């Protein structure tokens, strides 16, 4: 408990994404309700010692419901890597966000806080929160962001724009991969809250995989992905990503900046 409180005090706010600019690791002024960095609840997902089940809360603007394939992919992949014997389920809610214009990281944070049904650590339930708002991110070319330890946003207007005329990949495929990519950041990938013994972080795009077959490859969340991928987008973690997660789960790899520990 003390450890968790200390972690909260020590934790700054890291804004993740920006494949274009790499990670901004500047600390943003902390409001009391802003909790943790992406990866701060990695162990909470990988362990079942307190959180035996998990909810993916999806709040979408009217007309911005995610594809069923996106929800299924998230649930399947999290089931693969996390330890949730009570199951992982999605709760999808149409939401009127009280924000207009471009989405800054703080706008994502405050709307995530305002609309969530329950806190991330809710008794024995771990809750991660995915927003699908209308509008675009404040930085050009970014399709999704991870803010805090439990909050991500995916920008479907930008995804539609990123679809090329051949629809290869299609907007649906892009949404699938971008959403899983952002949730992968909540799992701490790559090297956000640990240092992998495997050399798979892209040195030009910190926090991302250097393997274009991993969903954690940097270009997955970039509107320039059409220039990088001509067909199928990766929609899964690769062997190195999975090895990192399994060593974090076993304790062989030290996890830092955790809001909760088993
Ligand atoms: Zn990313």
C-alpha cells in the first residue's frame, strides 16, 4: 500500500506517442487525478493476485463505435498475455464528450476521467479505458495515443484519412492495429517500464519495436503507415514483445513505475 502511494507520488506524466516525434518524456504538471504512465499497470494485468478479471471500457462518440473485430482482437490478445481467470470483457458506451477541436493529451486525460465508469483499480477488477472520440489529435499524423496508466484514445477520423484509395490496409484493419498498439503501450511495450534483454526497441522511435511484423512497430500509429505497409498490418505482438511480458510476469525482468505490485 505504501509502495503504491509512493509510486503515485513519484510518477510523473509521460505522454506517449507520437511516432513522429518519438516519446515526449517531459513531465507535465501533475493534477491529482492523473495517474501513472503507460505501463504503470502492466503487472496489474500480468498478475491475478488481486485483479482476477478485467474490463475494457470503451467510450465512443455517437457514430464512432469501434469495429467488432477491434473489440475481439483486444480481448483475445489481452487474454493471451494477461492473467485474468475471471475473464476480460468489453463495456461499450456511446458517450457525448464535452470537448471540441483537436485533442491534446490533457483533453484526453480529462475526458477519460470524466466519463469512466469506475477507477482503473476497482476491487478485484482491472479497468482499462479506450476512447473513440470524433476529431483529431493535436499533433498531425498521430492515429492513437496512450496517456496515463489506463487510458488510450484512438482517432477514427484520422484513421479514415489514412486509408489509401486501394484500402490496403483498410480503415478497419488500421483501427484494429492502432487500438492494439496503444493498449500494448499500457502493457509497457517497448521498454516503457523495463529494459528488455532483447534488442528490439527502435532507436529512432523510442518505446517502439524495430520489427515491422510487431504491432508495436512505430509506424502502426502513424498516418504515414500507408507508405510503410502495402498490405497487411501487424495485429499481434511478436516473440520479443511476448518474451518481455512473460519475464515481467515471472519477475525475471524488473518492472518500474508500477502503480500496483503483486
Ligand atoms: Zn506507439
